[in-house]
């Protein structure tokens, strides 16, 4: 799981930026799927999972900050 390790090393701002990019990509992939122009259907699943991993990391960090306060 090298991907999750890469995400853990990113700062909060970098995670938010990556999340925005992935959401745009997800939108474009959905649009391509609707118009039957999708080249790699498996990419939809990869993007969705990465978005979930980023959101999970952000939630964990928020809970950690809240617990420290």
C-alpha cells in the first residue's frame, strides 16, 4: 500500500488540493462514461478509493487535533 503511505506524508493543504483534482477527474470520468468515451473503466474505481482514503486521513487528523485541544 505505497499509495496510502504517500498520502500520509502530504500536508493538509496538499491533501485538499489532491482531493479537488480527484473530484474534477471523477466528474470528467463520469461524463466520459455517460457518453461512451471511457478508455479505462477501472480508473473510476481507483479515483473513488483514493478520494475515500484522503477523506479518511483528513478525518483522522481532525480527530487528533480535537483530542489534543
